[in-house]
C-alpha cells in the first residue's frame, strides 16, 4: 500500500538496488512519490524502476553517473513532465545544472556549465570548479577508508562523513595549508580494523600515513600512484 517515501537529506550511500520497491503491489494505476534528494547515492539509476507507470522520483544532488534509458520513456512520470522534457524532467545530465537539478518547466532548463567548471553527476544544482572536483574525489577516498576500516567503531571519529564541514576538519586529517587537499592521515591507536584500501595512494598530496597500533592489514599495492 506504499504511496509515498521520503528519504531526502539523510546521507544515504551506495546504489539503488535492482529490486528497490519490488514489494509495492500496485505498479500500474497508483501514483508513487519517492524522494531521495541530497544523499550520497551513486552509480546507475536502474531500469527496473520502469515497472512503475506513474512515479515522481526525486533524485537530484546525489552522485549518479547513469540514468537507464527506459526511464526517459515513462510519459506519466514526474507529473507527466517526462513527455515534455524527456530525461531532463528526471535529472539534468552531467555538465549541466538547474535550480532543482531537473527541468520543471520551460523556464527552468538544464543549463550547460560555464567554461572552467563542471557538474560531474546527474541532477546538479550548480557547477563547481576544477579544484572543487578534485576535493570531491578526495572526500570520496576518505569515505572509502572510513567504511573499509569500520569507522563507526573508532575511538575518535569527530566530523567524519559530516558533509557540512570540510574534510580537513575530520579527526586525524591534515590538509595542505590553504587548500582542501589531504597532506596527512593520523589515526594511531584508534580502533581501526580491516584492510586499508589501495585508493589511499590516490590522494595526490598525501605525505604521511600514521595508523600504528590498530588491527589493520596494509598492502603497498597501488603505491606507485602516490603523488609524493
């Protein structure tokens, strides 16, 4: 009997699974509203959602890299705006932006980013410059480290995964002065556990790693990619 699902602004991560909403029985006649705006979801918006004939699904301000083609043919989606604006009614494509991350009327088209800036994902509210793109990549790497090493159980994890503050303010992270780029990771004796992911070596300005006194496994695979 589910008709409305509001999960916006919840720091959700991962992908939308292929069986998402499969338990909803009435897929033909009932309008379904799903709000997933402003999370950290990524990957592909799956074609399995095309089983719903009348859906308004709000996906902007995430990290989606692909939108299944079949979804753009669902004319009754987004209060029938898909029939007028196609895929843009669901999300603006990469390198474009709009106030709501999608086209809602003839006056709110998805606008191409100015020279020197970009929008790397679907559904962007705004464009960001190249330095901001690099910063976004470093935040993703730190997030991968946190998840791989059981971050929720750390002794100290102040500000980790808090999207309202710079990752330079996350416990144990030191950035290059005047930038938002990681110079050092210092998390000794902090109850880290697991395998340190090799993406740590993709931090371009990383000079110091101190994870002594933890229950971790560390491999030097990928160290050739270290910037320094």
